[in-house]
């Protein structure tokens, strides 16, 4: 297993990190030269005395992509966690047809992302999309909106699609945690006359905290490397460009292979640091009295 992981993940990762310290070009990777940290940050002194800052860390487009990605991840994971919790609590109760509802709610997550993106692209179209048609008939808007083309609504459209697709995943993981809870605790709380809201905050939420943290970590990592949804719905849009889209453009479209490798390396470092931070903040102290 370790050999397979090293071959399919470790070796490409190390090659990408290495290319980030060279001037490699996609046209001729073998003609690369070692340039150190020049792809990340460099200072050029012109004969006129002017100082030019170059490299990824001095690129405003990169920092805009970082901001877009972080903003998307925070909003989407927060909304998906809240909605997933609500859905999981509903599905955890006993009612007729619960099995069918549980299966049906996973359909958005089961649909491939590219298929979902193309479907929503048609639905959000400003000329013949059903979303504008419904909103116009309800009187919620006065004119058709170009959801994926306007700078004001492009990110909102992406968030709507992502929340619709990923909420079932969060609900499934939280539901798994809810079903592992001992029912004796709830029976005792019911006998003591504890209210439902207090039971949720004092019993349910602390007990499912490990499952909730796992769900948020997985979903957060997935959101931070978002690519396909943005690439299909809003191509070449500076207002929604993520770090993955930025890296892909540099690697294959702009012939900046070394620059794109540096961007991919920074994306990997950001994901690793944020994962460690979330694990540290969400750690469970077994030696602490609650």
C-alpha cells in the first residue's frame, strides 16, 4: 500500500515541488534550470533604479485566487455543516419512508460534479434558464440575471450549486455519528424533563463532535481544492478563480509550468497547515473534566 501511495501520490508531489524551484517549460521539461525561490518571490533592480517585485507571492492575481478560495471554503463548509446537521437530525428520527428519503437525499452527492455543473449552468442561464423564469413569475426579480457572468452573482451561483451538492455528504457523516450515540442518555434526559434544545447542546453536539470534525475536515479540504465546479460554471472569471484554477492556467494555458508548479506547491502547503490547525483546534482532551 505504501509503495502504491508513493508511486501515485508521493512521486508526482515531489516532482511538482521540484519544478517549482526551476524554470521548467511544458515545451521542454528536460531543459529546466534551477532558479531557487525565484518563482515564489524575487526582486529585480532595474538600471534606472526602479525595483520590481516578481514571483507568485507578488502576483495580485494569485492573492485574489487565494481570497476567492478561502471565502468559498468558509461560506460553503459553514452552510453545509448547518444544513447537514438539520438534515441528519431529521433523518435520525423514526418516520414512515425514512429509508427512501435517506436514499433520495444522496442523489445530489452521487451525481458527478461535471454533470451537476452543466445542469446548473443551463438552469442559471440568463436567457432560457429555469431559475430566472421561476423568480420572474414569483415577482422576486424584475429582470433576468446573468448568474454566472455577473461579478456580483458569480460566486453566489457557485456557492448555491456546491451547497446543494455537498450538503448530503455532510448529513451522511453526521447521521453516522448520531446513530452511534447511546439511547440510554436520551431516555434519562427525558425522564429528568430536559428540553430538546438543551439536550442537543449539552448531549448530542458534544458526543458527535468527533464525527462533526471529521466531516468538516474532509469537506474543508475538498472545498479548498475546488476546481471543476468553478472551471465549468465561470471560466476565465477573476472574481471566482480559485487556487486550483490559477495553477491549471499557469501549467497548461499560459506556458508557465514552473509558476504553476509553485502555485500547486503553495496550495498543498496551505491545505496541510489548515488541516493541522483544524485538528489542533478540534482536539478532544480526554484528561479534562466536562
